[in-house]
C-alpha cells in the first residue's frame, strides 16, 4: 500500500474515541489559539479586502466569517477565515517543519461543521487527523521542499484541510485518497510572498482548496490516488529530496501534532529565541536602548533567510526583521501584535537600535536557540543563551499564558463577557453538540 492510501485510511478511519487524551487537550488549545489570532486580525486591511470579495462572490450562506458575522458559502468562509488566522503571523507552529498546522485545517473544518450541523467531537477529530496528515507530509518533504521556495503551510496545508473536511464528510478511504489527489494538484504558495498580504492568502486558499477537494471527492470526482508517491506526484515534482517513510512511521500511534507550538510573539517563529533573550537581558540588567553599543546574535541559518529585512518600513515587514524584533523586545519588553505597528518600525529610537544589531549565522545553533552578546557603551558585556524558545514543545506556552494571549487579542474587538464565554465553550468543546453558540460568539466589533 502506498503512502497516499495509508494516510487517507488513517484520516478516514480514525475516530474521536481513538484519540489520546493529550491530543484532545492540545487540539482544544489549538482551537482557542486559532480563534484568538483570527479575531485579533478582524480589522486588518487584508481581511477587509477578502471579506468584500466574498460578499461580491455571494454563494449559499451556510458558514460564518469571523468578526463580521457575515454568512457566505463554506468555501468562501474557509478562504477568509484561513487568511484571518495567519495574517498576524501569530498562529501555531510545528518547528521541525515550520508548518502552521491549525490555520488551513480548522479553516476548512469549522465552516463545514457549521454547514452540516456537526458537533465538537467531530470538529476536534477533524482537526487532529487533518493536522497530523499535514505535518507528516511536511516531514516527508522538509527541508528540500521549503528550501527551494515553497511556503510549506500553503502546500501541505491543502492536504490537511482535505483530510479534515473528508473526515467530516465521512469519506471512505478510497474517496479520501481522491480528495488527497485533488488537494495535491492545487497545492501552492511561494515564500517570495513573505512580508505581503499574499502570505496569509496561502492559508486561506489551502483551506478552501482542501475543502473543495473533499466536497468533489464525496460526489465521485476523481484524481490520482497515488498523489504523494507517484513519479510525477506531489513529492517528486515539488521537492528534489523526500522520504515518505517519515510520513508513515508510527502513524496512528505517535501524534506529531503533539510537537506543535503556540507562539507567544506575533512574528516569524525563528525570531522568538532572540526575543526571549532580549527580554531576559532587559529584565535581569535593566539595560535600555541608550546603553547599547552592539548586539551580537548567533542564530540558526533560517533566521536571516526568513527574517533578514534590515530596514523594514511597515509593521508587517517588521515581523520578518530580526533587527526590529531584537530592538523592540529590548525597548518595549514584548513583541505582541501591538508592537508591530508602522509607527514603531519608523521610530527614531528603534531605527537607531536596529543599526546596532549584528546577527551571525551559526549552523550549530538550532531553530529554537539563540546566543546573545550585548555590549554596552561603557564597556560591559552581557550574555544570554536561550536553549528552547518559549512556545516550543520543550518550553510550552502555559494555559494561563495562552489565556492571556487570547484576551490580549480579543478584548479590543469583543466584550469581556463574550470573550470569557468563548473560552468556556472551547474548554468543553468535546461536550458541545451544536456549534452555533461558539460561532455566534465570534461576532465582533470589526
């Protein structure tokens, strides 16, 4: 049996009852994180544009757009909600593959579950299997697939979305394999788009294309059921090196989704060790921007590759600038969404400090590590080594910190009582038989 068939069988046949308790728990945490990040973005210009397009396109009004509460087709809702979940670059990350798992998967599953009047257990099972399929396919093609320039969340996220939607539609393994084929032929997303609205569109399109794939397969629309392993299939065409055994090892027994991380900072995940380190130096030594002569950062090679913008001009570009992330973390003591404003990026104090940041690529430093040497104007040398960035599996975001993040994102657009009700609804999601209350609570002041 090929990899496509094995993964499609896993997605089709795994039940909620078979999920380990820790997978259910992390799935709930992922849902809460996803809703907070999406609602926190509901006023973003990219979301406004996509919402307007969805309204113009029309369609059967069966699914809700977060924030606005507008009803549209499930596929349109998947597009808008998916982009909304990623536009702040504050979503979850599987660091070993740099995939943001929940956005494509839940953005396909939630509109479909709303449309088909399904419950919380259905949604959690769809998220768990969809994210697992997504991460496992990503593990098979990473890093070659990513290195050549594909945005891996956009590409393999399409498979995850198809798996989740196919699960909710109760596809057979055979039809799930066809859904995977349809997903694979639509998989897209270029890293060239990082720093632009188009990056978030990758997640929306992955969700929409995955959902469409499952809906087509349900009606008997066919595609190659060997899309992963075929000579001209996804892996061979989009990656010059891959190993499908990595996608299958321990399938159904070990969940790679448990290695997912929730971001404490609203920017590229590879900057997080540096932000942790700068915050630690600020707290331990009371150092300010005026004290700094130079900041030397020893970082993983991906840091400059992904976040090497030396002179960002917008808050969005700042999310992809290790120079800005280091500077703002020292100056303001955090790197949440409010820090990534156009005004902050262009503050003279911030620009002056960015010019003193010197990142050095070190192949011996892991993605979750950073070694910081801060030299002061009076000749002192302060060092900080971060071994596991906050929000990574070795240093996970606590439930309290996740709740704090959720409230920080949602209170600008939701009344506190409604935000608290949404938290409560997610905490008991496996007991919820009707998702309409949860959906209604996402109506915000956007």
